[in-house]
């Protein structure tokens, strides 16, 4: 089945723990939702995929712009993710230029490696990830200093406006979140790193940050078409749900780029084996 819609969105959680031996079959409800999302993507048939993805102190280890457009790059081989060349769409450079012209301070990068924040989702959603025409946008959602969540909405809407004249089909993807607390120092890493001993202690407390009620409420607000739901989040709201919950910034950008429509499908499963509240929402744009 195909559709005449020109814009669509998909927001989903990821967790590198889902690649670990013995944990890959946890989260059956979420894994089933991934298969449904893949069918949705195939039916939509995007010409370009604009993916807002976080970084985990790889690309943004030394310099941390809030938003970075990737012009050329590959994935970091980690957590079972192979080194994959990114097929950056021909529209990317002009799009980044137009976004900057519209008063968004977007950095760009060439010849870089992006970690599982983008690579894992690319592998999950596409059978031939190296052939996906991408516009990759890396969002600083972990490293100090963190920008207000509402800025993601502004940036997403700017991408929407900048693509207004593009006739092809565009899928906006936001990957990361919801509640989870990966092993990074609090409140944000900066130049600090955990020792192996500190990391072990941290992992033992990860489950304390999972909040299914908070995760489900965000999904419910999206289902209601509440376009301001992400903008109302304070840093204190997020901190209580773990450092990884900062990745909702990617959801805010992708959803705003699609016009903040009510999703046609949502799914949720709290997966302790993956130390993450695994959520998903997708649908066609509101314009």
C-alpha cells in the first residue's frame, strides 16, 4: 500500500543493550512495533530521511554545537553495528544552508563517525542502511551545556519551512529517550569520564530512573496533538528520568518538523533488560 502524503514522522527509543547477547529478544512489544514501523516506512516510500539523533560523547567529545548537520560520514563500529558509510542525500547541503539562513545556528561536519545514536536506528528501520538517502542531524542531548528542549521545536519547524519547496517525500526521524540513565557522570559529562568501577556502580542504579508513567504521559500528549508538550519540559523534569531522557530533544525536533500531528500509531514497553523506557510514535504530517 502506498500513500500520497509528502511528509511523515517517526519517533522511537533506542538502547545499545538490545544488541547484547541474551538481551536481543527482550522487549517483544517494542520489537513488534519496530516491524510495524518498517512497514509504515515502506508504504510511505521516503525520498529523503531527515534523522535527528543524539551523540554519546563520540562526535561531540571536544566541541558540542547544539545541532550539527553531517555532510559526509560513517557509523562507529560498536554494539554489533558495523562500519557503514552514510549516503547523505544531495539535498542536505542546500538544506543546511537554508536552515542557517533562517536564523538557526547549525554546525556542519565532514568525514566524521557517528555512534549508535544514529547507527542503531538506521540498522533497525532499514534493510539496506547504506542505501538510505539521509540528512543526518546530530543533536547534543548529553554533553554539557544542554539547550532548552523548546529550541528543538524551533529547529524542527525551521527544517519544515526550509523543505517547503522540496517535492519529494520526507520522513523525519527522532531517535532516543525516553526515561533511562546510561553510564555518564551527573549532571553532564564535560571532560569527566567514569572509571570502570564507577561505571559498574552507575549501572546498578539505572533502573531507579525508569518512569513508565512519565513516558506514557508524553506519548498521550502526542496522541492528543499537544504541540507544546515537549516545550513545557523543564530540565528538572528530565533529570528525574535519567541523563538519557535528554534525548527527547530529538523527538521534539522530528515531531515539530512534521507539524506536530497526532500519530497514527504509538507503542510503549518498559524493558529493564535494556535499562530504557522504549516508546514509539509515527504517522503522517499535519500539512
